[in-house]
C-alpha cells in the first residue's frame, strides 16, 4: 500500500464554494479510479502554528504502486488537476509506502 499526501494552500481570492467543490471532487475520485482505497480531506487546526503557508491536506491511499501510476495519468485525475491547480497558492506532494 502507498500513501499520497498533498499539503496545500489556496489563493486568497478562492471562495468557500470553490474549496467545497474541490473537496467533493477529491472525495469522489475513488469511485472513478480503481486502486484508490481511501481519501481524506482536512483543514489545518494545529495549535503549534508550524504549518507555514499550508492550510489544507488530502491523504490518499493506493493499493499498489501500479494504482498510483494509473491515477497520475488517468483522465479523471487530469480533469481534477485542471480545476484544482489554478486555485493553488502552493503545494507539497509526498508519497510513502505503508
């Protein structure tokens, strides 16, 4: 199994409606792309204040490296990127094996 972690922040003019739309798109992606076993969405609420500019995260679990590779080039992932990436201020992507 593999985790795909995204830490990101939105541009200052992004609306709550746009954020909610992106959230729903991420949460729905396992129904569209085989091999994604879970997706979690979160908004930073740490009391330590060490999140730098990152305000949100997505944590995805894949059943294999092959599933991650399929996801990266899948048309539904590309469609999500087309909507998501223009709204971003910054992003970090970090993958690791479980």
